[in-house]
RNA sequence: GGCGCGGUACCCAAGAGGCUUAAGGGGACGGUUUGCAAAACCGCUAUUCGCCGGUUCAAAUCCGGCCCGCGCCUCCA
C-alpha cells in the first residue's frame, strides 16, 4: 500500500499524511453560520470532509472531528431584528435543518458541534492572554489583534498586507493598522459582559478558542472552504500562534468552490441553488455522487442538467449491486467492519482523495463483472471483487447503492413469476399486460439470461 | 494593483515527465441478446491535451510569453 498523500495549503504541496500522535487524528472543520437555508456549496464542503474522515478511519486512525457552530453573527442578528425571533431560535432552526440535510446526504455527524455562544468565557480568557502578550489592544470598547506584532502574518495565504486593497473603512479610526482585525466587538444589544464592556466576539476568534479547547494547541487537520483561507484562517493562525507560540495546525485542507453560471455560489450575491430544492428532486445519494465526481480542490460548476447523467451512472451501480447479491445468493449484512478496498481504488484515494478516479476504478471493476454475472460465468474471486467495489462506493465514498427491496417486493416477484409462465406458454399479450401494469407504477422490467429483474427509475 | 487556481473529446471529468499513440461517466453511432421492448454488456467516438516558442532521448505533464475563465484581498463552505 502506498501512503496517503494529502494537499496542504500551508506548504502548497501534497504531503505524506502522518498524525501528530499515534493513531489519533484531531480534525477541525469550520462549520456553518445558521441564519438561512444551506446551498450546494455547503453540501460539497461537508461531504468532502466526511469523505476525508471516512478514509482516515479506513486507514486505521481514530478521528476526533470538531465542527463549530457560529451562532453569534451579524447576519443572525439582522435576521433577528427583521423577524422578531431571538438569535437562538434562528440559529437553532437552521442548524437543525442543516443536520437533517447532512443526514440525508449520508454525512456522518461530527464528534462534537460546539457553539460560540456557549464558550464566551473561554473566548474572553483567550483575548486577555493575547493582550497580555502584546498581540492585541483595546480601542473604544473593542479589542483588535495587532498584525504588526505577529511576524508570520500572511504565511498561510501567502500575502503581504501592504499589497492588498484596503478594507473595513468603518473601523479604520479605531485600528492602529489597517490589517488589524476585531477579536471583540463593542455591542450593547446582543452582548456579554467583558473586561472591555459589553460586546460580542469577533468572527475569527471562535475557531482559535474552540480548536484549542477541544483538540489542543496543536492538532492534525483544519478544514474549510477555499474562501476562508484569507482572512479567516490567516487570522486564526495569527491568534493561536501568538498566544501559544506554536504552529497550531499541521495540515490545512481546503475544498474548492461551487460555481453557478460561472460565478461563485453565495447567499450574499443571490447566486445560489438551495440544497433542499435539489434534494427534493434527486436521490441524495445521486447528489453526493455528483459532488464527488469532481476532485475536491477543483471548482465545480454546478449544472442541474448534469445530475441526470450522474443518475444514470448511479443506477448502473445499483443494478450491479442487485446482480451481485442475486448471484451471491443472499444479501450480506452491510459491511461495518474493516473491508479491504480494491487496490486500484485505494491507490487513487491515496493520491489526495482522487474521487473522480476512484469512481472510474469502480466502473472498471463493475463493467466486466456485470457481464459475467449476467451470463452466469463467474467465480468466487469475482464476487469478492464485486463486494469490494460496492464497499468502496458505500463505506468510503458514502454513496449507498439502493437495491429497492420495498414492502411490495413479494407482490412484484409473484407478478414476474406469472409473467415468466405466460411467456413460456407464448402468451405474449397477457405477459405484456403485466409489464405495462408495473410500468404504470414506475417499475421497469429487464429480462436477463438468468431471469427477469425489476427496478424503479 | 497583490496573491492563487484552472483551460483535456459533443457534455462532465481523471491524468501532472516514459506504465497513457490520454481513465471513468453521459450522449451519438454500430453490434450481442430479445417474441417485442427495456436493460445490460461489447465495439466505436481526442495521433491529441487554450495558443506560440523552449528544455529533454521522451512533455497534456517542466520553463518562458500570450489569450481566456474563476477565486481571495468585504460577509462567505
């Protein structure tokens, strides 16, 4: 087995993945700000990190996966003002909906989803520490991080603050330097008591605090969308390293954006496609397969018409699984334990999680086997290869292949048996009537050399 | 202006110096099979990888220039 190579934003290269300590992998992924419905871009991100988590576990690591919930935020506060609902209610509602969608997409829950609002004390302690170290200063009731004080500022994103267009003119007067950013924001309305008066945390501080609290000062993987590299993750590195003197994260992993009509999908620009609108019309497993059919670091240009292509590919694999179980004689228990993947699949996943190639390798196994199974010309090795291919799809890529065992399966089987006898007697009109009847119910029949099969489209 | 990513067949999309005279999926076309149909499978669909030069025994893969698209520098997965 070749070793797992993972792209690290910090070095700009693929690196051999090795945890900091033993068999444990500590992973932190930036979670959502629950103020509105999730779009496809959110789904992609959490599917990608679910895949990474599954693969690490397959490789034998114990993964501790922390995903924060940003339940204090300008957008939530705005929505609260607009609707009269409390920020808590809003965050709770959308977070629950997010979890429901994730469950549909077969994204396994994180180990823990800590909320910012429940960790204010730790945030204040962290900021006090930064002020004590001379890395931050209070100004007009807010606290800012002094980017000048941190010599490595820019190391993650490869930027020089001098070269960038100026930003945040609103608070420029309060800052010593234009690239300084807020750790604590003065606020009366949605606020907590602090040594600097009433206020609430800045955006970046939560991730430094929560990762340190739950994973320690140094941990293995920090993930999130590519758009978070600057300023969010850059600032996070600055805060954490300024306080502890240690480089907090070994591997920074970022997923590519989802674009719509050529531009980035984002709530703020109105250019987005809601996840729920997609899940209502497509099997979530097809959505998952679609999102994993492009490499995770590539831009994915979302086009709903391509879902139909994925659906056909997906159905083919489902058919294969059915055929496999048919020849296997029984439906095995879904593989929860350690199942060896096909070596070709493992090789491509070891190359920075190449999911496109992994799906390609699955088809390379499945296509010739399907013919063998249909002809009844197969051996034990064929079956174990088939099972390994299905396991790769289901257990690692997380794309469950349905084999459509509904409550009316017995009824359908009986009808098919009746049709078989009619065809044997060459009573084709009567046989076709059964086929038409089932077709009206959305059930398709396919005749193979080893008997009729049925499926829903 | 600064930093970064990408342009591969009709569409989607891997490959990042020789294993590939470029995976896999969809589509089109031809075939096997079939009472018919559907499905499945097989074959076929890029002598070529945005354009122009260069390095090398060897380049889609490395270097230089150019053209085009996208992301970040403001909230963002």
